[in-house]
C-alpha cells in the first residue's frame, strides 16, 4: 500500500521537474522525488524479503538493484535523444506502471499477522506460495516469531546486541558502498568520461556502462542464493578495486605527463567504469539492501531498516556533494585512488563483519542474533 500511495507524489515531482520555470522549482521537484524514493528504499527491500520464500529470497532481493540499473539504462538511453525536461516527463510514467502492477500484489503475510489479520495472512501466504503448497509450517514459524519477539520497538532496545549489531553491520556496508563510488560514478559519469579525452560521445558511453550493470545484476540474481551474500560482496569489491585502480592509473599518467599520447589508452576510463559498474551490480549494489531487510527482527525492520537506509542517503549526499569540490582542490587521480582504497577496505569488511544468511529463514536469522 505504501508503494501505491507513493506513486502520486512521484508523478507530481517528475512533472514539476519537467515543467520547472526556475531553478527553485527544480529543487522542489527533486525534493519530492528524493523524499519518495527514500521511503521506497525502505519499503521495497522489506516487502521483497517478507513475501519471498527462503530458497529464492536472494534472487528476489536482487531485483531491487536490477530495477535500479534498468532505470539508469532507461535514463542514459533516452538521455542520448531527449532534452532533460522531456526526459523528466518520461520518468513520470514509471510510477503509473508501478501502481498498475502493485494493485494485484498481496500485502506482506508477516505484516498482516503482526496486525491481527490471520485469515488475510493465510490467503496472502497461499497466493504467494501457490494453491497446492502446504503453508502451515511457515505460518506457524511466523506466528511463533511474532509471539516471542512482540511488536513495536523502543529506543532503549537499541542498546541490545541483537538490534545494534545488525545496524552496525548495515551501516558499514552502506558506508563502503557509497565511499567506493557507488553514487558518484552514475551521477558524474558524463564529466568523468569527457575529461578522459575519448572521441566517443560520453552520453553514448553511459548507456553502454548502464547495460553492463544490468547484465551483472542478472548474473548476481541467478547465483546469490547458491554462492551466498558474503561471497558476492567479496567478489564485487575485488572487481570494484581493480576497476578503480585502472582509472586511477590512467589519470595518474595523464597528470604527470600531460603531453602523453592517449590515442590508445583513452578508452581505459570507459573500460574501468564498465568494470566498476559490473562489480557494484554483482554485490555491493544489491546485497546491502536485502541484508537490511534480512538481519533485523520483524518488529524492528521498519524502524531500524529505515535508519540504515537513511545512513545510505547521508553517505550518498556527502560523497556526491564533495566529489566536484575534491576534484577541484586536489588532482583527479588522488580522488580516484581514494575511492580505490575504500573499495579495497570493502573486501576486508565483507570478510570480517558480514554474516552469511544464505538458506536461512528470517526467523532463523533473528534467533542467531538473539543467541549471539
């Protein structure tokens, strides 16, 4: 229901952007769309985790990041042929499609049961699992979890390890995701590619990079439930580090030798950004979002998950806002080496701090944090 309600302000926000007569109206439209997407960033992974069965929860969770990359590809592609204001109007049609599709979806069984709608829970769970599927054991597990953990959460409970430990894990993932360049690369991709001096139109290059992200997301979605979340995070961070090393080397060479012939190496940044986007889409893009919906107890999933996603947007604002200033004050190559360093630290963090949730139900994950 939250996602359906969000559609109207999203449509209004995009129309305001597309018809904005002044910069102030652009800011207003962007505030509306950003506010709505902040709420959706919490609601989508939580809903996905709660309606998915254990065996395919990773696959389903990957579609959050996959849709993000489809959106980037959509915008990058249309951006090659449309003015920015017409592109904004085109984006207004997407929330309308969301309403049409979400109307046919049931409410989360866990939410229904927690709020006393047992018959609706049975109907929702049966619809999701199939008419011929025995849902009694899963229903009983959800009921037992709700009885043992209760409903609602107080701020004092954040001092309990089973709540603050998952929050710290998610905060770390969001930190390394953003400070490795997750938000910077798509937002500043055109200017990065233009500064590389390639003869290839940078707008066309962004569409290719976006397509690479979609392919990587599909691969991640197919293997994450077999390989595991932590493995995908490590592979992702390794690819991100190597890719950021490549672009750092290029800008280092150009900085120390401005007269160097870049005829044969000017495409290194394009290849590096393709590799970086591929790496992000494998793990550090999708995994933090569905871990944010897996690691928290059901009664705290909305509140603490919201805190985790809010930290993501704080980190995103810091990196996106500071990037142009840092490249203006420092040499470009130093900034890219810094992003490379954070990507490398992301490998260590995934190995040292992130628990594996592959093959475990949401109730089993909660009990693990309660026992440890």
